[in-house]
């Protein structure tokens, strides 16, 4: 049995012990029954939404608001948008709010918090909520490496983590997987692509898998020439044709670095090799990803580009519930296009495959370099077509460590950001 991340799976009451044993032979991430749901214990699931004011956080709160009480916004966090966090606290009345930017928190009148809602500050506040005994599910939606600490705290505490922060696995996948194995933590994917794979992969056994196919929209520059990419503006890069996301993730989609990071994330989530991961461009963003089996069968998950669906799937897992996500209209004509990615136009994909293949410290350096390069681009200090070369330079020049500790990864994270700063300053 290969050592993938443990996913929980609850079997219906009608399932016999023999059926349970047979099902467990399918994929290594399906190992144990899920914890009791609200149907079994009569209470709602307590959800901590870390990154509540971002696009994923807002969608999550829509799902919670429409759940009829089966899901509870037990804790909410924000970084700089503390006024928005206060407004959300007044609406959802959580037990805790966490303002991770302490300087921003000082500008807010927290006396307006609802009764019995406690304010926590800084990274320690995030970690406290993530590991709290009362918590049922952590929705990890803090962008970038800033989300690692709280996710790590939840995993070490054996919690269920609905992971929207791909950078956690890109940065420290081997350590997070091992910590989850030891603690019994559950990691459920929230990225639409990985949720699609998780849903499709149960159609076969592990030894029957040939590869997964991640779909990519191609972003706003799918048909731009290399010469045109040299003069891309920030406004153009932030105009995604299908998805509404934060600025960092939107730029990642434009460079296809998001797909590079998703390759690394998939490698750890599903215990895959780089050769078992492919990417195809699908401009409509209807097919969210596919799983191909050895007999040629391809199983896909389809839905409109609406993050509320994978969010709700993770929060309600292993059940499916009626939800608020947009649905496909099968009475209207539907066109689905697929094409191989142009690696000359999107060299980030090669970096992602390289990091998935080599492992070790490569993912951490790539992620940190990309965060720094995207920040430089958004601030007008780096050209769009310099983002990926800056990342490649950091990967090429770092001292590779095949088995880094968490401290070593954090040191390399800081080194990569400093390395990219040379590009920003020149």
C-alpha cells in the first residue's frame, strides 16, 4: 500500500464488514470511517474559516449561510481587512474572530463584537483556533505561505482540513503528509481541480490509475504571442475570463503558475509521480479535471466555474447536499474545447513538473519565489514575462535539500524571496 494522505470515508449502515474491507483496497487514501456528522450527533459542524474576507472565504460563508444550520461559522479570520471581519462577525456571530495583522486590528473598535465572541490576534491566534478541541473542520483559505502555520497546527492536532491553500503542500508536502499520517488528520481538497480528481478517482482501484489530467483555463493570455506578453499590464493580468479570485491567484492563472503549484499539490494529495500528472487547456472551465484509467476510461467532474460546489463538497463530506452553487443548463448548447498547453508561452508548467519530480526543497523555493515575483509585478517593479524566469533562477540557484526540515524550508523561503528581490531592483 502506498502512503498517500489519509482521507476519511463513511460507509452506510447497510454496508457489511466484508464490503468495507473490499472498498478499502481501492485507493490508499480511503482507510477509515468518517467522524460522526450532524445527522449522527444532532449538532452542526463547527467550521473555522481562515481567510474569511477573501474570495474563497466569502464563498464559504455563502455555503454556511445556506446550510440551514448544519454548518456553523464557529471562527473567522482576516489579515488586513479588519473592518470587514467585524461586519462578518456581526452577521455570523462566531465564537472567535482572529485578526492576524495586529497593527490593522488596532484601528478597529472591537467593542462592537457580538456577545460571547472572543478576539484573538496574530499567528498564535490562528494556531489556537486551528487546533481547538471544539473545531470540526478548518477551511484553510489564507493565501500563500502565510497559511502554513495554522494548517500545520490543525494537522498536528488531528483535525479535518478543507484545504484551499495549495501553498501548504507545495512548501512542505512531505512533512504535512507525514504529520497527517501520525495524527490521523484528514485533508480534503477545496481547489476545484483537486476536488474533481478526488470525486473521480473513486471510480477505480489505485493499480488501475494511469494518470490524472488537470484542466487549465489558460487565463486571459491563452492566445497572446510571446512579444505581446512582454507588455502585459497589471489590469490585463487581473481580468480572468472565468473566475473571480484574489490578485495573487489571478496573476498565477495568467502565468499558469497556479497549474504548476497544483501539479505539486496533486503529487502529495494523491501520492502520484510526476509522470502520472498531465495538464490540458480547457478554456470553458466546465471540466474541472479528469482521471484516466489503464483501460482508457476517463472519468471527469463537470460544473460551472463556481467555487461554492467544491467548498460545500469538502465541508459536507462524505455526504452530498443540495447547495447554492450554479448548475449546468442541459437545455442549452454546450461547447467543450481541449488543447495541449504551449510550454513556450507557459514555461511555469515545466517548473511544476520539475518540482513534483525532484521533491525536497524545490517546491518551497518555487512557491516563495513566485509570491515575491507576483508582488513585484503587482507593484509595477517587474514585467509580467519576468515572473517565471525569476522563479526559475531561484530554483536553479538554491542549494537543493532532498529531505528538508520545516526550519530549513522556512530559511529557503526567505532566501528565495531575497533572490527574487534582485530581479525587482534591477
